C-alpha cells in the first residue's frame, strides 16, 4: 500500500511540475548566423515546437552575418512558416543593421515581418542581461 501511495504522490508532483512549466513565461533569444537553409527549416520546427508546448514563451530571433539570408525576400525558403509562427505574437525576428551595411543589403530586401536591431551581438547580450535564455541556432 505504501508503494501505491508513493506512486500517487510522485504522479501528482510530476503533474504539478508539468503544469507549472506550461504556465511559466519563458524568454528565449535565438542567434542565427548561418545561411544553411536546413538550419533555417530546423529553426522553424523548433519555434513551432516551443510555441506549441509553451504558448506564452517570448522568443526573439536575431539574424546577423550569413544568417540574414533567412530574412531576405529573394533568399528565404521559410517565409511562409515564419509568417505563421510570427502570427502567434510571441515570436519576433530581427535583422542586424550592422550586418546589412557590411553586406550591402538594403532594408527593402528584407521581409516585411522583420524588425531591426542596431547590432546583433549587443541585442543578444542585452537580452541575456535581462534574464533571457540564449540558444545558438544551427548545426
């Protein structure tokens, strides 16, 4: 009988932990620096998974260097998926203005769903200083 009681307590605790994880508001900043379209597709899948399990999660994706290609109208292969994920309002995408200048890319070449940060690395550091969790995207 004691083993059954212990199992019931363990099951109840696990259920409470899972409920708390679903209601907690996470803040995640992803860094994307690759032009690998497989990495872009994998990122969309990760974002979809996260927002499905924890819908209130705030996510910022900072694209700089070669990662800008995911946000470029003529180069992106994930635009439709990006629009769908962003429609959930808790996911935002940003292009690094420093990288735009360095790569001679105009803002007109960036998808309209993207925001901008002055410097990608600084934007990531600022979010980490505010308690956001950092994840490097790619393989």
